[in-house]
C-alpha cells in the first residue's frame, strides 16, 4: 500500500538559512510525487511535482525537490528561507492508474524567524 | 481560468444538525475529489467522481456522509446528522482527465470549508 511519511511536524529556521523538509514514501508501483503548501487562511497550492522525468524538480518560490528512488525519498529544499515561506507543507504521492488520487503525509509546519 | 471554489468557507453547527458543503470545480475537469483534514492530522481522501459517477468512495467515513455531483458539474457533500468528530476542513479538488498533458496528474484544490460541530 502507498504511504507518505514526513519527518518533523514542526521545523524552525532562521531567515536566510537552508530549508530542508523531509518526505519518504512507500509505493509498490512507480509513484508521482508532489509537494503542496498551505499558507495561513488559504487553500493548498502546488509547489512542485515529480512525474518520472528529471529527478531534480524545480518549483515555485525557489523550492526544489529531488527524487531518490534508492532512498524512497522526495525531500524539499530551498537554499535561503524567507519570512514569507512560513506555512504548512504537505508531501503527497499518487500513482499511474490511480486516477490521480493523492495520499498525503501529515504535514510539516515551517516557521521562519528573523 | 477560475479556480476550484468552495462554499461556505466556514460553518458552525450543533451536533445533530445537517450541513451541506458545495464545490465548483474548474470548468472541463472531469475528476472531482473530496478530502478532509481533521484536527491537524493527515489530509485524507474521501471520494472521487469522474463526471457524475462515483469512481471511488472508499474514504467516506460512514453513511452520514452523502456526496453528489449533479450533471458532472458542481458537487455537494452533505453531513446528516453531524457529529463532533466531523469537525475539520473539507477540501475539494479537481483535475483534468487522466493521461498526458501539462495538467495531467495534478489536482487543483479549493480553499477548503471549515466545519465546526459543537
């Protein structure tokens, strides 16, 4: 069965520091992987997606994620955090033939302090 | 293009009452999904429509929940009677037909409907 694990429900970084949000997945078939972000009082917004093309995926707002099949990981990074990055981030997986049904991780709340 | 629209944004009801949530997907999106997040836990799948047909309703908690999608356009999710544990944020999402193309395999979410059952 497919599942997603996000390590760390809360992550705090200083402005300008590296952001690293961890995501590991379990899937018996080739997965599609996604990161969504939810800013305060807003809906879920797609940050980036992996759908079997390049393993390093660039998304919006300077975020990127690397698909590592051997580690079953899809960690999200950003070289330099900005105050506006404070939000909750969700990793999700779907798979071909699954009608795009998403399975989400529990979410990681990112705090950015001055 | 207009995004996925959900109404109401917030509903507060008492236990035992009925609430109906509405979702208007992106025009032309055959696939419509309902998800729910309860009290900071995972966002969990409830059900999936392809046009007006229920493709997968394996995530529906119980028979107090009824989802419809009239004519393959907007969808409603009714909770009757509501219980305390139904409180949470209900998200609707839509996607185009499964297949290739820039929008394939991507769900666009609405802002969610927050339900509070007292």
